[in-house]
C-alpha cells in the first residue's frame, strides 16, 4: 500500500487533534473536578447522575423538611398531652380529697378554688398549635378545639350519639333553704312539706346544656331487628310504647318533685339531660340500646368545644350559608421515606372526652352547694345567739330553720361525696386514655427517629454514589493531564518532523 505525504499529514493532524481534545477534556475536569460537562461525553454517567440526583433530592426533602416537621408536630402534641395528663391527675386528687369525710369549709373552699382553676385549663391544652396549625383538630388545622370567646349568636344543629353505657344515677334536690331575714319569717318556721328533699333518677347527659327545644322525632334509637334508626317513641317496652316528653322545663320538672314515669323519657334543654324512667333504663341496658339525639344550640361560652370536632353537625348561624360537618377519621400523614408515611396527628375526640368539662362543672357545683348549705347552717346558728331572737317563739322557729338547713347540708355533703367518689373512677379513666394516647404517640416518635437514622444513612450512601459517579480526584486528574500534555507535545514534535520531509528532499 502506497502511503503519501498527504496521508501522513492528515493522520498526524488527526492524532495531534485527538491529543489536544484529551488535554482540553482533562483541563475541564481539572477546573470542575467533574467527569463530564455534557451528557454526550458519557451517556451512562449522565443517566446515573440524573437518577442519583433525583433520589438524593427526595432524601434531602425527607431528612431536612418532612421528618423535621413531623418531629415538631409530635413534640408539640406530646407536650400538650403531658400537661393534660397532669390536669387530669390534679382533678383526680381533688376527687380523692372530696370523697373523704369529714371536710370543713376551708377544705371545701380549697377544693373549689383548685377546680375552678383546673376547669379553665381543661381544654386549652387542646388548642396547642405547631407553626400556626392546631394539632388536635384533624384536617381543620385552622380551627381551634374550643371557642376562644363567648359566641352569643353562633348556632349549630348537632347530632350526638349516646348509648346505654352513658346511663348514670343522678341526685336532684328540692326545697333549698332560704335563710329568714325578718322576725316574721323566723316565727313562721318551716313546714314539713317544705323541708329539703332528695330524689334519685337515671339519666343520660349530653355534651352541651342550654339548648333550643326539640321534638320527639329528634330522639332516635337503633332498632337491631330492623337494622335502622327509629323514633324513640316507637320503641316498645312490654305492651306499651315509650313516652317522650321534650317540652318540659327544669323548673316544671322540679315543681313536680322530679317525677318521671317508668316508661317515660324527659328531655331537659336547660341541663342537656335525658331523664329515663325505670323501665326505659332497664330496657336500654338489657338491649344495649344506641341513641341518636339531634338538637340545636345557640350561643357558646368561652372554652366550650367546637361541635365539628366531635359530632356530625351543621353551622346554621347564617341560614343562607350553612356549613355541614361530618365526623370522620382525619389522619394527617407525612411521607418520611421512600414508600413510607407516618401519621403525625392525634385527634382530640380520641383523647379529650367531651364529658370532661361537664364532669368538672358538676363537681364544682356540688362543692358550691355544700359550701352554701353550711353557710346557711352557720348563719342560722349565729342568729340563735342574737338578742333580737332570744324569745322562745323565735328560738323555736330558728330551731326548725336550723333543722332544714342541716338536712340540706347533709344532702349536699352526701351528693358531693358520691359525685367525687364517682369522679375518682371517671378521671382515672380519662387520665388512662391520655396516657394511652401518649404511648401511641411515643411509639410513632420512635419509628420516626429510626426512620430518620435510616434515611440519613441512605442520604450519605447516595451522596457517596453521586460523588463516585460524577466527581474525580484532583490528584488523578493532574497525573492524567500531565501524561496527556506530554503526549500532545510529543505529537507536535513528531508531526513537525514528519511533515518537514517530502519526496523532493530525496531527488
């Protein structure tokens, strides 16, 4: 094969240019310390770089944002649960103290003061927020758990589910003593029919009081046989139907000596109670009856629960713009790793029983009633020592008044002691429920911390893979560059010699 000078020249230029390109490539690598600057230089490295960068971006999102946000949410929730647990423990201790006998006025006053302080804090812990988002209110993170101030015009239509398990015994009292202010009142004495009286009934207490009137068709029971909800007045007990009374006021019921028929249910809108007759209560218990009560409440006080966090309800404050809420499971999940999500929120309805506030109110009322009753006794005893009532007739009258006041005080003490004895069990259960929620939250936090460790390790691994795929050691580049530059210089010299000789030099 004949090799011409032109061929030698072209090949020399090509080889020289290849060396020059290699020097340029290594020079770029030395400047950027990257293996490639364009995908076309090495498609395999480019594709792997895209995949690794995409995965690393997700890992950075998990480690630096999602996991950190989840940790903050859980920490805020745990702090609120710890405080709520302490409050329940304090109320529990007050119940233990209140159930003990005897108590003097100073003891009762101390219990009352503590309860009033705890009552204002009962649900406030449920308003805990994380970066402006309420942590206990499910998807409605822009809404607090309770009303921040009195809302006189706010109106809700609420459907509340209760059951036979909510039936409890409650004592009611009539003919409270009014301390006489004049000699005529003292001399009149106290008629036997006007002596304080105690009555005991079974009831189901709803979550609110001071409601609007409702109809009998708003109280339903679940008929297991038919598999549907039916009006309570259609429930049969023996050969009779349940009688439902919804238009009786508390004062009218008290004037009737708190009477309820055996097969009767009385709804009291002032106190939010369903008073059950003996046969009705027994039937509910034996049949494990579930009830649904739909009522309207206008006006809420500061600290009362927003109904939408606990019940199916409608905000009908503006009749032209009603808002309907359906109670459902509202778990907020954070993606904390590849194909792994974690529930970060704890819903108030799973932790803060809607009856806690009303239980504390009833305990407070019982203490106030006991304090008031003993004040009456002390006042009448003081009157017995006054000169204006020294005559036998006045002393006889005051004796009757004192007997009535002491009877009221005994009832008040007994009621307080029994309520507080029940409160010991109730608030222990409330506390246990919160402790259980804390345990569940703690297990989720442990899983989050384990995930954070694993994802952080993955992040380091992917960083190393990305570095190995894209980066190049400067020392290696310098060695390769030196070799390439030497080769380039050699190619220049070889080309100059090869192209410097032609056929004419030999003629």
